C-alpha cells in the first residue's frame, strides 16, 4: 500500500466540491471533440499514462548569483525531499519518479532510501553527477574542468565520481546517468578546443565502460555557463558526436534552457529522434538563457511543438521510441511544490495537445503544400483547452482536480515549516 503524505480524505473532500463543475466542463469538451471525430475517453486514458520525473534539487528554493531567499519548511535532506516529491505525485499523478543529484542527495542508507521511495509509490529516473563544484576535502580541483581537465588527477576523480553515481543508482533501481559538465573556457586561447573534446571523449569512455547493459548514459549539452567563452559540450551536434562515438547506450539529453535564444528546439528533437539518439529531456522554460523557469510559463507553444515532434516519432517508431521526461527547474520566488506540480501539468498538457493534432489532415496539407491549413492544423490542437481532460485524468488516477488548491487547503507547507526548522549544512538544492 502506498503511503499518502497528505490525508486522502482531505483530497477527496476538496475534489467533492469541484466534481460537478468538472463533469460539466468535461462533457462540453467531449461533445466538441466528438464533432471533430476525437474520443475524449481515449485522450483521458492517454493522459493517465503520462509521467515526468521530478528533480530532487528542485524541491528546495533556488537562488541566483545574487541571493537565495529560502522558503519555510524546505526539505533539509534527501528523505524530506522524497516526501515533497510524493506530495507532488499524490496530487498530480503525473510524477511517478524522482531524479537525484549526487553528491547533493547522496543517501547515507541507499537501501533505506529505496524502501522509502517504494512505500511512497515513487521510482527513480536518471541519476545526475556533479563535477561542476568541488566538494570539501576533494583531492583534485574542478576549477579548470573535470572530465576535460588538463590535470589527469581531476579527470580521474570526475570519472570515478560518475562510476560511483552508477553504483548508487543501481542500488536505487535507476536505469540512467545524466552527465552535464560545466567544462569550457572563459578566454580565447585558454583551452585547446579540439584537445578538450578529445579528453572529454576519453573520460566518457571510462564512464561508459561501467554502464550496465540496461542503462543509458545521457549526454547533456549547454551553450554557455559557467564557461562564458566556450563550453566543451555546447550544442546538440557535439553531444550527438559524443553519443555516436561512445555507443548505443549513449544518448543526447535536451534541456530546454540550454540553447541560444530563438533556437528551433523542436527541430533538434526531430533530428535526434530520427537518428535514434534522443535520450531524454530536462523540461523548464526560459526567456534569455538557462533561466530554469517553470515549464510552459514563457513559451507554451514551443513546448507543444516539441511534443508534436515526439508524437510524430512515436507514430513512426512505436514503443521503441521512449525518451525519458524529467523536469529541471529552479524555484526562486514560488513554493517549489506548487511550481513542480504546475509544471508537470503543463508538460502533460503539451503531451495531450500534441495527441490532438489531426495527423492525417496535416500530412495531406503538407503533401499539397497548403501551408496555411497545415499551420492551422497545429494551432487548432494547441488552442484547445484540454484542462478538463487533465483534471479528469488526475481524478481517475486518485489525484486532485486542482492540485495547488488541494495542497494549500491541506496546509502541508505550514506543517513542514514546524517540523523542519532550518539546519546548518542542509543538502544542496536550487543551483540550477
Ligand atoms: C545545469 C544543468 C544540469 C543540472 C545543473 C544543476 O545547468 O541543467 O542538468 O544538473 O544545472
Ligand atoms: Mn539540466
Ligand atoms: Mn541548466
């Protein structure tokens, strides 16, 4: 039996107040969709299959280079982060897995952590390594790079850390390792551009060799930051070349905030999918750079277009096409639980809207070069308010019709604020 962190009766009470209204909205939408030849029940069932992993590091308040303004009742260790992640899943039923970051969330008792996750009905998606910070007492520094450092001891340390992450991940039941490095240069001439990538590939081979057969290694690229002149794994081309070089278990991870403004991310998605190298996503949104804003908060149309490509690939490749969905956000001015719940719903919304695209009509318009109608076909799906489908999917899966409303009514934040007084050396979060 899955343990509920929020009393199920409270959620039920909250739902009861909104059930009739939801049913009316659902019926109205169902009628409208049926005139379009779409079965609302099939869409709701599809919405219920959706899952996106929550980043453990997103459960605490983030910050900027200037300051961090911690919220009340922040989780102080990985066990408390798991409780918050369980709340998110209990109310949204769309976040069945957690993605952990090491050493920030390194458990003292990995088996115990897995048991806690099991009891909360949670699993683990990819584990993330951290070689962009030195840890206290570390034997070699990452100041001038980790997997690509010119210093052999730093490279070896970084490789070993990734191998340790795999080992820990095995105990937890994870099946993937995400590797993002901040390596790069701040000055022209600081680093040999080709030499740095050669060292990266050499180090990555050492990590890849430790990967179990049923695991994937996700290579995450990022245009800039912390390196401001050039990053070693700056773009999807580099990450694709690395993944090709390493082998079948290596794939590319697309973090939505890691591109130059105006980059056509959906096209990157289509390219990676076409060549079997789309490993997964870090969903978030941005206006300027790696802003780590809530998914769908700035450009929901882009999120929809990405899911439109995913739906197209799914139609072409079937079950073999199965990228990992993860959130990677920083919550600086909102309650992280509320942001993560809303974001999971926004990603799920794009998933359902993409399923609404009339693909036969779209292909017809593309073939006949009816540009306007092709564009309108996508817009028609995007403009459809699928909120009643999402709410019904949650209700049927045992979640809340209105996750944020139910969360506030349950008073969870106030309760943990009492139970979790701030403590020195609490595990890291929010540096995203
Ligand atoms: C990076 C990148 C990684 C994340 C770190 C904290 O910008 O997005 O995925 O693990 O931030
Ligand atoms: Mn990321
Ligand atoms: Mn990032």
